C-alpha cells in the first residue's frame, strides 16, 4: 500500500510478519505525518518519537529472525493521556498534573499491547480528567476533528478519535465512563468499543468513576478493533472489577460469519421519542436496520427505560465517585482545573449518600431491563450521537449536543457497546450507529458491526484533510 | 432546591452552606458561578432519580455492583 498512514493494523501486522514491510518504515511514515499535520489538529499531548523508533528497530530485528512478540508485532498505537505509559508523565490534560513525574509502570492494558508487539507512539489529548469538554483554558489545546477542523472530535478520548481519523496511527486506546470511546468514534467515523465491564483491566488508568470506567479499543476498522481487544482482555487480580472467564478471546474467528439468523433489537424510542435525532442520523440508523435485514437478520423493535433516566443514574454515580477522587484538589486548587471540568466535578459535592445508593438500585433495575431485551434479541441497534459534531468554538452548542446521546445506558449496565459510522451528513460530517451485546459476547458485536461495515464500506471513509 | 420541568431554582445561601461544609471555600470565592452551576446540575439529576423511583424504594435492596473484596 502506498499510503502507509491508512494501513490497517491487521494489514500492517501481516506485512511485518511476512517480511514485506519494516516497522521502522511504518513508524517513520507516521511520525512524519504527525509532525506535518498535528500542529493543526492537536491529537498529541506528547509524541515519543525516539522510543517509538527504538522499538521499531527492535521489532524489525526480531521479525527478520522470525520471532514475533504477538498479533500486533510492530504495529503503532496511541495512548490516551489518562493511561500510564512507563517513562512518560500522565497529565490527564490538566494543569493539576502538568508537571507530573514519569509513570514507573505501564498500565495493564498498555503492558498487554506491548507484549503483543505494539509500538507506543505517544500520549494523546483528552478532555480534562476525561470529564471536561473541548476546552481552551488548559495547558494543551483541544484536539480537533479531521473531517472539519472547526468542529470537535468528540470526547473524552478526543486525541484518539482525531489521530485515527487523521491517519496518525491504526490503533488507539480510549476510556469510556459515559461514552468517551464511542463519542469520538461517532464524531470521527472510526470504530470504538466499550467492552463488557470487567473484561479489560483498568489498573494504571486514572479513574473517573470506579463502577463505570472501561478501557476500550479504537481503530478505523472492525477487524482491527477485534484484533486489538483480543490482545488486551484477560483477568487482572489487581483490578477489583476484573473478571476471570474461561473462554477464548479470538474475536477474528467469527468476524466474517454474517448476520443470517441473528435477531436484532432496534431501540427506536431513544432517537425518536426520548431525544429526537437529526434526520440524517435517523436515516442512517434506518439504513443499517434495512441492510442487516436484507443480509438475513430479523429486526424487531425493543423498549428500554428512557434515555433521561439512564443519564441521571449515570451522572449521580459518576459525579459522586469522581468527587471522592477530586475533592482535595477542588478544595485547594480549584483554579488549576478548566471551567468545564471544575463545574462537572464539583457537582458531586451536592449529592448525598442516599442519592448514590438510590442510583445504584435504579442501576440494578436497568440491568434487568437490558438483560430482558437481550433475551429477545442477540444484539441491540440504537443511536450513538443524536447530532453530527458541532463547532468546537460554540460552548452552548457543545453543552447541548454532548448530552444528546445514547451511550451512557451501557456504562450504567456494563454491557458491551460499539459505535461506528453510518456515513456522512450533507455537511460532510460523520454520522453513527451503536450496537450493544450481551455480557462478554463481544464476538457477536463485532460480527454484526463487520456485516454493516462490509455492506456499506464504512472502512473506506477518510477525511480529505491534507491527504 | 426544587425542580419543575427541568427548571431548577436553587437557594444560593443553601448552596454556599453545602459548599462550605464540603470545603469549597476557595472555589466559592474565586468561582462562585461555577459552584452554583455545579449545584444546579446536581439538583437536576438527583431530583430525576428521586422522581423516577415512583414507589418508595425497597430499603433492603442492594445497589449494583456488589462489593468485591480482593486481597492485595
């Protein structure tokens, strides 16, 4: 492939394993692209070129001897900057940690990617502490959307979405507490998965809310997402939420099996009644349902609690738990937060213990409702974002549209959920869909997502931004 | 604090008292509007979950996820 920057992780891993391409060649091409284009996009907080090239040379030598570390041997990855990478400071994109010391260890998810052969390119922009928004009052500028630099790229894993869409790397790590992997996936026309709660270790990731936090893979294709997740899953006894499951995680095996015979539950009321979506978003969702039906799935309407109820439970849990983490800094250094993060994090001070327990009970009921829907259907289909990404310099529009989404339900319940593109709006901005699966059944999630991707060629969507 | 169809009226004196009890004196002094905005946001969502319970919540039902104890 002449355009190395659009190469998929699967293709790169295969080319490196076969001796058709050197990891050094790939890393150099990406670093060159980052140097040229990132000053206008701000995907990176820190590029670690020297370490990346050193690792590329090491993996090149190993590949030449036929020794491959794993399925991602020589494939570059970007890391959201709330996730520890040994030798680099974790800033959380905040003045609070602007001068943080280097992390002593890799986060478990980073260690697993490294063990599979991945090469860390650097640390990526995020909304402050994964909760703020696109902010201009932080030590680093906010990431922008490669589809239109005047628009935001979603968040909080903003640099991850931006960098993938810009062709800076084929894989990125994101985190998702209220939709932060799936929002940039929706805004940037990439693929982002929030796995089942407990499937991927969060050790070494700066927490936002313990019972809602997930680490997830972000890529440009479904197959890359499956490959990347497969490298990260597994029990970690030092993450209290980590689950031990005696099953295989080779999501690639069933990826191309199609949807014939599967039952898809379409959650229409999310985007029709709860938060009426932009007509182009609705058209995209209908197109997905129609396509899956034409490929042999049955599609039936299902009902869940209203989005506003999920959102309220999510915010009470999230802001109560986040307050327990940030309260000392908010008391002593409130001016070191950006305005958006400060407001959101201080909300926890105004919730009481009874609210937190009540939210937990309602969460329990909501889990029951989603589980019931997933007894009638193998996969749920619903909206992700109700609108295309708005301009980055319009705080009111951001505040309004960020809440217009259907991602938080599955942080509340812990079910796996994947967001991906349906196409582009008439303004050339990405539109999206979300698929939701049963606990630990990411295999079906990828299978359905791949069927849609194959039918609609969504993996061919790239912005024209500077080639 | 009261909510009515998404409109929240907050008693600023009560907000300040709660903020002080939480140790947010510095934020009150330097970012008063942010403190009030945080209180309004909290009032909206807590009212929502209190209203959506409908019947009085079962006092013995445990929240999810259950506590997990690990030996480190």
